[in-house]
C-alpha cells in the first residue's frame, strides 16, 4: 500500500464490500539502471525492484511526489525530482542519501 500515490479504483459492487472500493496505486515513473536495476515511483515512494522477487528490495521516500526518476550511472546515483526539490541516493538507491 502506498498512501501518497494516485489511486486507480476498480469497478465492483461496493455495497458487497461494506462500501469500500478496491484500488491500486498508480506507478507514475520507472527507471532502469545500467545493470538492470529497476526503480518505480508512486507518489512520494520509490520502490527498488528485483526481477523475479515477490516484494520490493527497498522502499525510499522522496521529499515530494516524484515527477522524474533517473539512474545516473557515472556516480551510481538514483535521483528523484518533484516540486519539493531533488532527492538523491548512492548505490542506485541501496546506499544512503549523500551529504549536502
């Protein structure tokens, strides 16, 4: 569940579910690193994915809703931009955010 993501609501009989409609988070951005690293952004959340895995490797939080997501291979960075500025992580997201 990603509370900051846009939602897509599925048609159903809401009354049969106690009034709640099922929904899914909308993945707005994907980025693929030089060695197959995958990152997906939904709202402020960024999920590091591994092929064949049943769950994300790690969940990162950006400063604001992500409007651009990119791997920077020369410095091994994962960068997410939004209206709150830019969030950067080392190791393509597996490391910490570098000091400012």
